[in-house]
């Protein structure tokens, strides 16, 4: 057979081999996904905007602000303090045009996610930290809140000071609703956790994301995790998808985790597969260490398809669209002991 005819024949006979993907032909929009069981009421708040054909950026900010208003251990000024008894907040936000803003180690400001958006829209910078972030917030009309711990945070801090043992527990939100970890739950029984990450796709096919947290309880003063770092705790690429993370931020930073997840989606992997490959990257670095910690990734692609994967069993995420409102358990690598 002539070589040219052979190539034509084989091109028709054998389909192109592509990377595995769960992409469907139809786009599901609008849709919002967020980390943990506590994302369910967060999604409902964001849906007030997203469900009325609003912008995804406005929706994720609204969801994050709702979480910052709640009395929980790990987001907002009611969160657990660092080892010096000071509550410091981290947050970031990112839109469909790669515009982004972030704050780190911010004290006494109620809505760090909105400060992050103000940085994005009003300055040439992306990240402001500490006193500089606070001064910027005050200069832009954000009120200075009282320097006081919530009742639950104060109790937990006093108990922690007895031993001063810093050892974050895996999936602490799954513990029973009693003892010093009771603040990890809302009054309605939904779980709370260290980070609230939110991703949304709007009717204009635009993606945005936001993250807000008070960080790890009893951390060294000044510690900053992955949450406010673009490419670690959050990354949005409007051509591909978006991703967020939760868990031990130091491990996410080491691999630029959410940027890695988005790049896997760019290669054709589904959101879940992309999250899994990022988790496996962490595990390969140190398998024994990985058995003792939790990291979970959550992702959404341009078609509104979503997925998550975590190191340990117990990571969950919440979804809301016109067709669904549900909490999903994430697939995982290890069973936590």
C-alpha cells in the first residue's frame, strides 16, 4: 500500500488516543462548589447572586463573607488564635481575567476577603500582610473590630496553654460535637474546618474563586499557610478551570498545589483526576509524613464539571446548581487511623 494511502486509512481506522477525561458535551452553569459540609449554607448565600445571572466574582465574595460572619473555629474573627492569643486572618480572591488580591496575617478586620478584593481592584499589588494590610483596610473604610477572643476560642486557647502541644488532627471536623473541639460545628450540625474555599462558574462562562481562613489554631504568630497564596490555596484560569485546597497548607505550598491541579486539567484530565494527581505528588515526596496529615483539593472545569481528592478519608465538599444541592464525600488515598 502506498504510504500516503496507508496513513489515510490508519487515521480513519484508529481514533486518537487522549488522556482520560470525564468531560461531557453539555456545560453545567451556573454552578458553585465549596470545601467541607459547611459549604452548603455558603453556596446558598452565593447562589443569591449566581442564580440571578450575577457575576461569579460577586458570588464567591458573598459566600466567603457569609462564612466570615459565622461563629466558627477556623474562619473569621471568632476563629482560634495563634499561640500568642491573637487571631490572624488570611484570604484571597481571583477572577476570570487573572486579577487577584490577597491579605495575610490580618488582625481585627471582619471581612478579609473584601479587603483582598479591594487590593485587587484599587492597587497594583496582589498581597498585603500584617500591619500594612490592616492600615490599607482602615484607609478604605473597613472598621477596626475589638481585640477580643470569642467564648469558644478563649476556652480552647486556655486548654491548649496547659500542654502547648501543636499537633493538628486529621479531619478534626469529624470529631464528636463535644469537648474543646465543639466549635468545629455550627449549631445546625454542619461541620466547620480550617479553610473555606469557593469556586463558581457563572452564566457568562466566567470562573472566579475565593478563600478565607483564620489558619491553623495555635500556630506561631505570623505563620501564613497556602490560603492567601495564588497558585497554592487558589488558582483560576478561565480557559481551563479553577481549584482550591484545604488542609495542611505547608504541603500545598511545596507543590504549588492548585496551579498544578489546573495544569493537569489543561492536559485533559478531569477535575477529580487532576486533584488526585496533585495529592499523589504530595505523597511521593514523603509517604510516611503524608500518612499523618490531610490535604484535599477541589476543582471545577470550564464545563462546570467538578471533582475532589484528598490524602485521607473525611474530606467533603458542597455543590449547588439548578439541578443539585448536595454534600459529597471526596475520594481519598489513605484511610485515616
